[in-house]
C-alpha cells in the first residue's frame, strides 16, 4: 500500500520532464511488462541493466533503500554463480547509456 507521501513523490516523478525510458536496442527489451511476457536476454549486459533500473524505478520511494539492499544480495549471489561456473555472464565495468531525445516521437 502506498503512503500519501509515496503517492506525491511518484506523481512528481511521473511528470518530471527529465524522465527517460531505458531499453536494450539489440533485443528491444524495455523492462518487465504487465501486458506481454518479456524477459531480459540471458547473457546481455544491457538487458540486465534495464531490468534492474526498471525494478528500482517501480519501487515506492520509501522502500528504495530496502530494494537496494535486496539487489545487492542478488548481485552477490550472481557473482558467486559466475565464480563457480554456473553462469557465464560478463557485466559492464562501466555501464553506458546513450540518450536519444524524444526517441518515441
């Protein structure tokens, strides 16, 4: 349940002119959808960056610190999977985002 403070903060974010959409151009992945079932490509750095940014952006502001802790735990577990050879994912050393002004228009 969203608090009144969260509702106000989310409303401000929704109408923020600096807001942007993040996506993977290679796989046309723009984050989880309630309309169609979509998943990040298994070994795509860009898809997974989009997934985690989308996940964080959809958490009420008052719960974001907790979500950061949860994501940190997920990343720690993924690192263990990579180190033990259970996943061959190679993350970005420094993620890159290019901006296309009004790309949807």
